[in-house]
C-alpha cells in the first residue's frame, strides 16, 4: 500500500499508469496518515518520500526516509535485503 497528499484522481491515474498491484491512498486534504507517521513537510504540505516496514500486527519495524528525492535513488534490492534481514529470512 502507498499513500500521499495527492488528490484521489491523481493517485488513481498514477497507479493505473504503472499497473501497480497495490492500492495508492490519498491522504488529502487532512494529511492525517502523513502526520501520524511523522513525514509531513510542513512547508510544502507534502509527505517526505519514505518507506515503512509494518508487520502483520501493525508494528513499524523499520522506516526509510529519503532526504532528497530529487537526487537520491532508492534501490529495491537494498530495501528487500533490509526487509529480509528484519523478518529473519536471510
């Protein structure tokens, strides 16, 4: 699942363009989810690019915050390796 402060229409269009197999949630206009996870950029009122590993019990096991999404590339193999280590599947 993914969430952002974008409008529902934008989320749906983006998800369809990428054929994503998971839902994209709109946290607009209240931004409650983004605030609750501590990733709201108050200046832009958007979420800082971030990833959370949440276990089946709803416990956040790890979070990754991308400081500068314009210049930082997030590699899926790096995230997957961290996830496998945390979940004990190495």
